[in-house]
């Protein structure tokens, strides 16, 4: 510390202040070392928490200073505070960079490395946050906190590649952080801000995230918005309150109770205690931003509230509270009452920051002295990133094919000594990082490595390695078998690299061209791959700047990481068994270690890559052959029958939302378009079981049992992939995966059923038989390697998931991240053990996660994603567009390629009108899966005003109530001539052309558009803008809302504020009891109309409002009008499940006969007793 002015007296004063308030308790270096010893005594918890992320396995939040022992039990405090552990690592990094020595041996280095693993999953860990309370109800409920995520992100960035021994260190004392974990935290943090958590709309603690010490946000606009929200909503005369309805030490808090009653939180509003410490953050923020006006403003404000102690020393109190006798006055006029200081004096946290702010403001310290790692420049401009793409051919033959098209590349052998390996090898390598037998620390858990981690060179034992992106690994799941999907994922990853790369040097992507990327006869490159390579040569792809080159020429411009923990002295235990014991497929996209080497690391890589070449045991495939089983049965029937044989009560669960009843004359099959009944028990099930067994025509022996030897003979002679799969599934279900199939005859040795299924999986992949691939994937219980990460991404973006087909209890809700196996088991249980639905659920979840990362705006108005319902709507769209039955549409859905599936999902999420058409596959293609094309429609549908129909309606209702006019039956929103279905009976029944038939045809061209729109919006739970806030206002004026028999009580508003995600989740939990998506959307429209009535200046609009009754009343009014215009029975037909007229579902919101007109009439009729007497009369 040095003086830069002649203010020696002031500097001496600050030195005395530091000594008497801070250093009299502890020196900083000793404090850091003492905290380290406290945590190292709990090393077993660190090891366990890496795998469980459980509140029961976390480090304690407080310790006994003299002994470093714990002071309370594991369950007696909100110990899990990721922000506290992260703050320790951030401070350690800054202090080490400044030249202080805190870490003294390699055991401590290993422990710090494991603390990095402890916090790297902060983006998905619900903790108790900096206030040690979690959810603001103070009932011990952890939640995802923006402050924890932000400080963890800052700590990971600060400590990456840092030598903990400083100038006296070496490779062994360097800490490594995987960049993808940092980016996960960054993404989740930005998606949360300015919100703090699900229960806190805003938290002043975020000042430590957007400014000193974390500087975790790179978007300057988001920093400004968050700071503005804190100041405008939380600032008072004595500081800032922590968050809205914070009851800590306020006069209405009952100190005798540990937790609050949820409805009690309303009492704390406007009398929350104010914390001066937040003004110190705003002083520091002003210093770092160079805003002298802000610095001066808050320094003057602080001077007025500091308390003079002994010898005139200025002390910072913890809080300022409203006096008990002034509570009512403060309720009436917030921020008008003089408050009194309470809590600790001095408040050490605030006192420290106050002194620091003064020293910086007066020039005694420079910003760089307390931020040697320069984190304060996080919002500075960053140059564009150029992504280096290195295409490598698997063989000489592929290299020649590429050369014929003007693409010059190297082969795997030509890039040596650089070695190209799959990403999963890097996951295994990182398992060794942080391994310390002395402390019983196992290192980093085996986890997926993202594209940021694979886009750099790794130096291991003086050799260079580059790893291919994870999405190219075909071993675990079938997405990488689709070349169009590979191109789509490459597009996504390059755009991601371009926007998220923060390291020195350029990112480098190794992109191997393998035999699976050739057309079926193997004599040409797949056109979509070739087109991609040509775009890469142009220099731009997916909006990213790219440079296509060979590996050797980009080494000097790439980022390099030296993995010193794999050096030769660490050979002990290198070949120990790995956590992942999968049997790997033949590895053709890697350049493995040379044979005969004695290097232990090469042996380790050989062990990881070891596999046996898949041999062909099944007979060759012939096309145009007859099926082994009856043509009246499909794989679906076999699945159902075998489930019953295994004792599972699995109903046929069709993904079907009925639109029209079809006469099905085809094979029986999967029907996804009817909402399936819940499982039933009774004699009918048994009768169905015996009936299915008889119809399958399985071979029987003399005793009437299944003749497995005959089944094997059928398999040996079986000419089709589908029949081979069916026979193998029967053997799998009845004899087990390890049963030996003697295809060569008795006594000639056998092959396990599992091995034959793996062989068949490869064959189906080479033929692009996507329905069969999904079928076999389900049999083998294959799991997307990134399934848990996909689920976590969605939940961390504040989206809830449901899996399984509605209704409850089959449909299961996922609200917290789950371990991979637990998630996989839940999906199969929710799917009723239906392997088709289970596999497709995984696939849809991965696509949703891709979109929530790359296009978060698609999900802006969605809170809960019901995957089962989404699959039903996808099948419905195929049935509608392809004019086929539900069974055919369901089978078509299962047979779509991954790229087509992802494309269909995107169009459903986008909310745009689109069409689906059959397309013709190339003549040389041998695939039997249906080919479709998806395209957006032009602006032929309804306009935005027609879709809502509510803005004009709102002004009309206000006009009615203010002017006392009558509301007659002709009050409408503006009519449009472009409604999808006519909004007047004459438009339905009278001819448009020269005859009635012409008019009918004109209408049928657009029939079902509004039903479809409501079905799509309901399936993805899309809510109108401001919907949840309107529900909150309605609840303020009634006792509750009843929806489908479930009540949302008005007491909810006393616990939650209108902007809380927690409140929106509560609303969705009631709405999601409705299984029909179109019915749900009409209920949402009804609530929006009620919201308009709640805006009227009345105290109450009723007791429990039954939203269903209002909707049914509107439906009755609609039917009455239709009958008065002599509508035919066709237009009066009702949905049997809900009693709503089908044509009402398909009516536009606007127009004389639009839904909003009838809903507004019904709503006013329902609540008219509570409206002003002069307001309106119903006719």
C-alpha cells in the first residue's frame, strides 16, 4: 500500500481503521490457510459431492476457528453454498497472482483441483445461496441461485491454468479447468439475469456478480439492466434490501420460529431491512467503471449512516430496520420512516468493503492491485473468432474421392506425429486429473467433454493430440449415423465456438470423413457432406468465420494445453480399471498408438480403444421377401406380447390426438394419435394376452411350448432386417441377452443375443433404417451419452420437463437434474416400458437441449415442456399433412431420420405455419424409411391480431365499464376476411362460389387451422405474454381459480410475487392436469379474458372462479348461435372428452363468432354480480 498524494494523515487513519476492525481478528494469509485446513478435514465430502451434488454430502459453511472443527451437524444448517466455496477459489487465485503464497504442497494442489470439480457443476446445483436460506420461504429448500452460478463461473475462469506455487512452481502445481463447464455457467447465468432465482425476482447480492469481485457477466447491457433493477426495486434510504419480502430481523418476523409460513411473506413487503453493505458494492462498481458521480453519491450516502465508535472510528452496521411502533406508517408510505441500526457492529463484510472502496476512491490503491487477473475487463470488446477446421480422411480411398471434387485433405497416417482421437478418450484421460491416493481423491468424474474442450491441442508426454467432437461418436446413440444430422450438429457447434471461445489462439476442430459418410454403394461422398465441405472452403459456415486447413499448419495459431498429470512419473495406476466399462465398437476414426511401444501411456490408450472387430453372423439381407410373422402384426404387437410374457402390464400407448376417425385397413401398428387409457387390471388383460400369443404364430414343440431351436432356424434363413430384429427381440425377452444363439448348428459354438443385436444395429445404420435403429436401440437400452446434460440444460434454463404420455400419473415431471441411470430408468417407467416411446423421448430431449442453447428465444413463453404431448402432436401433424391414419403416421414418425425429426420439432416450437409432404428418395437408395420434406407456409394464415383478438377487446371492455353502455351480442373484435375458419354461420353454410359445393371446398381447404394452432401451443405449453402476471392479479380479487377440478388458491399471492418463476410453476402445475392441449389453450384464453375483468376498478370478482364453467358457458352460447343459423349436425359435433364443440376449437379468436367474443360474454355473465351496477346489461 502506498500513498499517491500528500494525504498521509488520511492514510494513517485508514491503517488504524484496518488494524482495529479487521487485522485484530486474523491475518488474511493465515485465514486462507486455516479455511483450507478446515475443508481438507472434510475431504471425504468433497469426493462424494463430485458424484452426488447432494446437500447431505457438501462442505460445511462454518467452522470452529481455534480447532478447525465443524460446529453444527450436516442437517442443522444450510451448508451447501457453492458461492462460498467459489469465493474462496476466486480469492485464492487473485492472491496467488498478486505474489502471496498460500498453497505449500502437492496434496493441497490436488485438493484445490478437486474443489474445482466441486464447483464446476454449479450451473445445475440447487444450493442455499449467499443468504444460507435457499428458497425465500426460509423452509430449507435449496434452489438454483444466480449469485452462486456467477461466482463459480468467475472462480473457474480465474484459477484456470494458474500455478498455485507462483513463481516457484512447475507443471505439477497448475490447475486445469474444462472450458465447457465455464461456458455452461455463463449461459445459465445470462439466462437467469436480472432474475436471481425461482423464488426471488431480484437479489441485491447480484452486485457481487456483475461487478467486484466476480465480474462474471460479459454483456455490458445485461450488467446495466441488472444494476438498474436492483437500484430501482431494492434501494431505500439506508441501503438496499436483499430481496422483496425478506423477513430477516424485520419487526413482523417471529424469532421463535426457524421457518416462515408461506402466506406470511406478504407481511414483510415494504418493511424489509436495508443493508448498507450494498452501497459499498456500488462505490466499488463506480470506481471500476470510472463513474466518479456514482462513487461520490454513494460515499456521501454512506457517511450519513455510519456509526461512530471508540476514538471516532466509523463502523458499518449490518442492517437498518423499521421500529416496531412505525410499521403501519411504513406500510402506508414506504421509505418514509426513520430506521434504527441492528445486527452486528461492525458488520465485517461491509466494513472490509467500505475500507477498500475508500482506499480506491482516494487513490491509495489502484484497481489492478486488487484485481491482478484483470477480471474487471470482462465486458471489453472481443475480436471475432476464426474457427480452424481440419478435415481428415479415414483412408486413401476417401482422400481420392475428395480430391476428385477439389477438396484436398490428409489421411490419419499423414497427420502424424499429431494423433487424432475420439472425444470419449479425453473424458477418460481427465479422470486422472486431481487423483490423489493419499487423500483418497479419485479425480474428475467421467463426464462428457464439450466442443470447447476438444477444440484445442493437448500436449501429453511431448506428443500432440487432437480430439474429434463428441457428436461424431457413433458408439452410444444413433444420431451420428445420420449424415444430415452430423452436418446440423457441426453447424451448431461451429456457431457455438464462434460466440463462446475465450481462450488465447484459435479453436481447432478435427473433422474426420469416414466410410459412414459415403453413399450406400461406397463410391461417392454423401452430397450433404460434400456441400458442407465446399461451404467450409468458402470461409463462412453457419454465420461463423472458418478457415479450412491441415493440422500441421494450424498448430502455431491454436490453443495448447499441457496435461502434466500424465507424465511418466505418474504411470502407477494408469492402467487401472476405468469407470466406464462399455464394450467399444471398432474404432475407425482414430489414429491409435503404434504397435510394440513400451510407453505406459500408449498401453493405456490401447486399453481404452481395445475392441474386437464385429463379425457377420446373420444371413445377408434380401429385399422383396415375405415376412416370417403374420402381416396382421407389426413390431408393436410383438413388443406388447413380449411385455406380457415378462409379466409387465403394458397397454398399447398410442401417440394419437384424434382429429378424424379413420377406417384402418392396413397392418396393425403403433398408433400415437389417441390419448391412451391408463393401465387397467382385470380379466380382459388376461384374455388379450392369450389372444396375442395365439396370433403371433410362434413355432411350438410337441409340448406346446415355444420351440427356440425352430426360431433360431428361422433366424438363420431370415431374409429381412425387420424379421431378424423381431426374432432377436423374442429371444432377448424370453431367454436373456447373454443366451447363446447357435447359428452354425448345435455344438458349433454360439453368439450372444446381445452381440447379434449390435451387429443388426450396425447393418440397420448402414441402410438408414431409422425405425429399426430406434427399435434395436430400445432393446439394447442404449442411452444418449449427453442425456443427463440435455436434461440439465433445459432445467437450468428454468424449464420443467414431463416424460411419458398424458395424463398423470403416467406422465412424470422432472424438476431437478437427475443422474444418467436414474433419468433413463424414469423415462422407461413413464413410457410404460414401451421402448419406442422411451427411445424417442431421449431423442426429443436432446433436440430440445440443442435448441435451448442455440435459440433460447424459441422457449421464451414456455415453462414446462411435455415431451409425450409433443410426440403426440408430431404424429398428429404427419397424419394431417400426409392424409394417413394414426397408425401410419405413428410408424412414419418413428421412421424419420434424426435430421427430419429435429426439423419437425423446430417447426412445432417456432409457432410458424408449416407443411409436411412426402418426398422421393434417390433411386439408388435401399432405405425403406419414408422420406418427407418440411417447409414453412407463406402468410396465408391468420394475422397476429386475429390470433390474439384481445387487444381491441380490452379497450372495448374498458370503454363499456367507463361509459355504462350495454354489452349486446354484437360486441366483437375486428372482423378479418382472412380467418382460417369463417367466423359467421353464413360463411360456413352459404356458398362462396356459384354453388354450395364450391363454398364447402373453399372452407375445407383451411379446415382445422385454429384447432391445430391451439393444439400446438397447448402441447408445448406456450402461454401469452404477461399471462402469469394476469393470473396473479385475478387471484388478488377472488378466493381462487378452479381448473379441471384443481384449485389455485388466492393465498398463493401472499407467498409469491407476480414475477416469480415459482408462481408461474404453480400455475402450470394446475393447468397441466388437463390432458388435451387444445382444451388447455381455450382455458388459457378464458383466463386472459378474466384478466381484463380483473383490471376493472372493483375489489372483488367472486369467490372460487370455475374457469371450466365459463368456457362451457361460452361453448353453449356458441352452439346456440350456430343452431339459430341452422348449422348442420356436422358443425355441432362435440368432443366427447371435454364436451366442447369441435368447431369452437377451430374458430378464430376474433370476429363476430370468434372465441373471444363468446368467452367475454360468458366471463361477464359469470362475474356480473360483482361488477359495478352501471357497467353493463347482458342481452
